[in-house]
C-alpha cells in the first residue's frame, strides 16, 4: 500500500517533468498531461476505495462474468474503436480514451484463478492445460488483432502462474527457448543454426535416458527448431510493419539513427547522460525538450534516468523488485488457492511490465509498447493496475476469513 | 497445491536477477560510458559565440571614419540535418541552387570543418533574407543564424590607412587560439595595427534547444555564459577633411602626401594615390574586388606609397647635409662655395642651374645649389678627423639615421618600411673594398644615388627641422578607448645628433625658398611657409616632383611632404599641392581657386599611359 502511493506520487512527478511546459506551471492545469494525470490519480484512489468496500466474494463469484464482459469489450473495440498510431485499441470519449486491453489483464487473471482454483483441476491433465491456455490466448489473440502486441505479450506472463501451480518446468523452458530461437534465427545464417540445433539434439540424446519417449521428444523439439529457423524469416515478413521495424532495430539489422532506432538511441542518450546523481528535477534537457519520443508513456523511465541519475534509477528498480517480491510472499501466505493464484498473476504482470519497459529503455529488450506501472501517463493503465493490485489487497485483507 | 511452494524461489530469483542485470546495465550506461553524455550535450546545446562589437574609429574632430553594420551568417551542423529538410524551401530563401546546397553541405562536413560542429553555410546574408529565414528556421534542423558585424567607411577616404578586415586563415588559427575558423581579423592599416584594441573579447553562450532546434533559453540561467566585451573606440589623429582634400588633389596622379603635426607627431593626413573606396573590401564581394584591385599593375592601388615607396629625396636632402656639415664644424653660415653651372672640381658634375655665385649657406638653400653641397658633402666625408673614407661615411650615415631615415620609425602603422641609406658594406660590395671615395658617392650630397626615403620619412624630417632638432614618433591614433589612453612611446622626444642652434640658418633659408626661391608658388600671404623643392631623378622616367615644408615658421603646426611621380620639377606639382594643404589646414579655406582647380584637374596618369604606349 505504501509502495503503491509512493509510486503514484513519483510517477506523477515524472510525468510533470517529462511534459513540463513553462507556460503552464500549475499542476492542476487540465489542458496539460500532468493536470489530466492528476485527475486520473484522483480517480484511481476512488477506484481503490470502492474495491476495498466491495465484498471479496464478488470477485470469485463473478470472475467468469467479468472475463466475459472483457472479451466482449475487446471484440467491440475492434469494430467501434478509434485508430491511434496504427493500433485500433481505443474507445474515445471526448478528449479521453479508454484502452480495454489494459482492463483485460485483471479479468483474465480472475478467470484463470477461478479456473485453476477449482479443486478438481490438475495442471498435469492435458485438458486442463488446453483450457488454461485458451483463457490466456483468447484475449491475447484479440489484442494482437488490435495491433497492440505489447498488451498481448503481457498476458503470456501468466505462464509464470501456471508454472507455480504445477505446470512442468520444461514447458517454461520450452517457451523461452522457442522465443530465443526465433530471435536468433532472424540474425544468424540458417545453415549454421541448423548444425547447432542438431548438435544440441545429439548431445541431449546422449546424456538423457535412452527411452523411446525421450527420443520422441528430442526429435519433436528438433523438428520444431528447424521449422522456426527456416520459418522465422518467412513468417517475419508477414509481421505488421512497425513491429518488424522494432524487432529489426533491436537486433541491430537496421541501425539508421535518425529514423528507426531513434527511440532507443534517444532513450539511451537520455538515461546515459544522467550520470550518478542525475541532472536534477526538471533539469533534464533530453526529455524536457522532446528528444525522447513517447517520453511520458512508454519511455517515462528516461525522465527518471536523466533527472535522477543512477541513484534514482536504482531506487525505482528496487521499488519494483520490492513490490513484486512482496506480492509473491503475500500470495504464498493465502489460504485460498484463488487468492494465491490471483496474487501470482498480479506479480507476474508487474514483473513483465517492469522487465520489458525498463529493459527497452536501456536497450536490453526490443521496443515493445507497454507502460511502466504507475509511472507512465494514461488513465487506462493507471486504473487497470490499481484494480489489479487492489483486488488482491482486498483478498489479502480477508485471507483469514476465506476458507482453503 | 503446497507441493509447488518452493517454486516461489525461482520466481523471486528471476525478479532479483532481472533487477540486478538492469542495475548493472544502468551503471554501465550512466557511469562508465560517457559517450551518451557527449551525445546529449551535442544535441541539446548550442554554443554560439557572442561576438563583441568591433571598436569604431573617429578622426581628430570626432568625425566617424569606421563603424559596424549588422550581418548574419547562416551556420550548419551537418550531422543534425535531417532527411526531412525542405531543401527547395531553403535554397529558394537563400537564392542558391540545389547543387550549390549539396556542395556547401559537403564543405561543412570536411576538414577543417566537421559534421558534428557548426560551420558557416552561407556568409553574410542580408537583413531581409535573415528576416524571412528566421521565421522558418525551426523547420531547418541543424541550421542556425549567427550575427556578426561588417565594417563600414562613411567618409570614403583613407582606405590604405584604415586598412581592412578579413577572415582568418589556418596560419592564424594555428598560432593564436583566440581566433576560430570564420573569425575576422584586421589585415592591414589601423585595423591590423590596433587589432587587439579594436576586437574586444568574445563571449560564449550556452543555449538549450529542443528536438525541433528551437531555442529554449540559457543553460542554468546563463551561469556559464560570458558576455562579449566590446572593442575600444579609437580616435585617429587624421583630419578626415584634410585627408579627403589631399586625395582629391592627388587625383589622377601617382604619389603620396604625408602631413604631421610636429608638436605631437600626430599624422594629419596620409594620402596614397591611386587609392580605392574602402567599402570595396568589405563583405561578400571582398575577394572579387580585391583581385580586381590587385590586377591593376600600372596604378597598383593596393600599394601604400606613403609608407612603402622608396623615393630619392632629391634636393630636399640638402637640408640634412647642411645640418651635418655645421655640426661637424666644416660648414658655417658664412661659408661660400663657387658654382660653375656645376661642381667645378669634378668637371661640372653634378650639374647646376644658373644662379649668382658664390652663395653662402642660406643662399645655397634658397637657390638649391648642387655645387655647394658637393663641396659640403666631400668635406664631411674627407674630414681629417676620420682616417679613412669608410669612417667618414659611417659618421655621416649615423647623422642621417638620427633623422629617422634608413631605419624603422616604429610608428603605429605596420606597413611602414625602413627606407634605404647604403652601408659601407653595400659600397664595398658594389665598388670593391677601398675602391670608392667621397667623389664616387657625391650624388648623395644632393639626395640622389642609392638613397630611398618614404613620404612618411620625408615629412618626419620636416617635423624634426620644424622642432629644431627632435621629433615625436609619427602615429595615426591619438587615443585608445574612452579613457583617452596615449601610448607612452608617442610622447617621447627623439633627438637628432644635431645641436638645435644650427637649425635657424637652415630654416631662414627655407623661408627664402618660398619667399624668393625655387618654391615661390607655395607662398601664402598670411603665413610664413618654410619649404624646399626637390626634383628627384628617376632612372625609370621623368623626374619625380618633391616638396617638403612646414608652417608657420614659429610654433609650427604642420609639416608636410608631397611626392608626385614623374611630374618634373618640385615647383610644378608637389609645391602647389603642399601649399594648398597647408592653407586648408591652417586657415580652413582656400584663397587660390585657380591653382586649386589646376591641381584637381591635372591628369598625369593619362600622360604616363601615353609614354607607356610609345615604349611599346
């Protein structure tokens, strides 16, 4: 709770710095983004209070209902939404917009928790795996259709939850290695990779138990890898253009400073120029003078890095790490599986957001447009994270009353 | 599902590892790598130079001789120019072609310029273009305008003396770190001599710009900015009216005038003819005009004759020999020498004109007797107290040098030359050791031979005689700055090796030259002018017309030397011009309109051209 309020305050302060405009210094000027964000923060507090008042059984009971509404909204935005910078994921109301994808997170999380917490369910069952995957993938696919890949990728972070609930470890490793193979095959020559993949397969074959089942797995894995190696470039060609660009830039295939890698280069310059102590609040030249694009949303961490330096960046990262670890520990102390699963879901989403968002600003992760929780400008994301977090806080506060 | 509870450690481990990795990365980019700091500085800051205002130059009456006019340079940092640049728009504004544009950008990229540093794209754009450009500048990434000043010469006079400024070259920037590429520096005249006083001190600003290259104000409220300190104004000793008058008198003639105030050493006018309009050597058209002027080999308008041309002083030099003779104790006012239409001892060489004979010292000045000075000169050199000709000659040469001839006077004009008085070594080489005697070099007695004296030096000799034995170093700047600083070397008296008592008889003789001698045409009713004509033989053509004078006789206010090339007798052109100058300066008006008109209209260059043509 304390971390939440601290983050919201810091977050607002940074938005103020990022879009700081000498003509409108008033913090309540609603024509400016910090004025609006101030309003969103007020709304977030209101939402938090409402959530804490509602009985916790509401969330368990209506988990499927909320999930259903979320899916419907996601579909309807495909047809009724407004297109903003290539993504059709917004409902517009006057000067404000709502992004349903943000709210799909907690809905999916609730549904997943509801499903897995059912006492008859075991993740070792093939049927269970398929349904769990479906719960995650249905909204994810719709969000991809909105050309908002970042938001879809976030949902995949629920794999962590499944993993905690007993999904065999090799599913996780398998998913990670597939992703890595995909990226690597875009950069390196296919034949070289083919030789490497076969070598690994042979190696695994010799060190593992020589059973028919293992052999089958190895052959399956190898053929999948070969499929990706040759399919990646082909399939990549069919990627939406702006995402192809992002990936290419990250992989270093295209390095035009002025154009494609501009975001990342500017982001690095802004953060890198912060030094140890930073340039001081409102003193950042790179962020304040618009060198960093989307600096108040996806690239908000640049403002932290430039104005507060290494010290401030370290503080923010530690803050997030503390929040996530605290969430994990809180989840572990729940009696009800629903609360625990939900808690893990929250932790996973936060981890993914923090990892990808900060990672991309410091050039360790491809540029994927997802916000930094509580820091990035935007009502939808702020409220969605607030709902996500506070449902868990409510569940946690009632943990002794909820039966296992 | 407690059976998988240990998996929380994997999750927590992941959080810790990711955070740790990120912190390490941040540590690297924020603390170890400083490239980002540099990049940030380069793109968010501009470091425009605050150019100081170059000092103005006034004449002795407070008339403005040189001032500044604003001009604007368009600067470019090639690396910041984006592909989105509307080249057509920019080229249209500047009135240049696309090819020209690319050429200029390429020039800005290459050494000594750099793609990362701003360099001049278009020099001195007009105020009108600047206004149009200013509005659209935000669209042209990588471009900005730097203002600077151009020199203007409202009096349209004294081009050689004032000099001009020009862009520094690599030689200068390598030697003096104050100057950066594109800076201006005084190249000749006063602009060069007083460069340090005039230029002031440059200031530096640190300005922040946003991604659209719009200025966002000073960095840290100007904490790192330094203000430019304006250059100091100079008050010249020149009288602009006199200078212009002298230039008009010298129109269509080749030669020089130098007028000095003997009581201070201040140069009142320094005319070189032919001259040019100083405004030609300013701004964008400077190089074109410069080569045009430089190509004129007949007039050689860029050559500062008043300071740099060596002329034989002719008969005017007799005054110095007369003074040396007295000082050496071999010549007295009563001394008389015969003349037989020439120096009788050497069979009538050097020759002389008809006059009564024998003459005394004063008469010899008045009538400019060549024979008299041949006797005098040989007596000086062959004086018994010197055992050899060389020793006698050395002694004579020392006297001459004390008049500021044959050595630099150290005036404040950088082009000033030494003049030439042959050394013993020179004659030894020319004639062979012990192969020359006083008779060999007797032409020195009448200011001929190898002697080379500049108009400035001639005027200085006049000032020395007017002062009865000393001179102040001639200078063209009276005061530096508003506090009226005078360089101390200009207030010191420089004495000749001649006792003041020997001057009076010479001055009386000079008065007679104008009253009833060779220089009668220079006579003024109201003022007693002391002068001496000279007709300098010249191996290249017609004799040069020379006249030196000072006035009034008591408490002299002006000493003047006039030299007109290939104009014949001193009395023909040089004397009237000198006389008109003196009258103008001392009385402020001209009583002899007829004479003035003749001088204004006299065209000697035309005649010279005809001579040149005949030669061909």
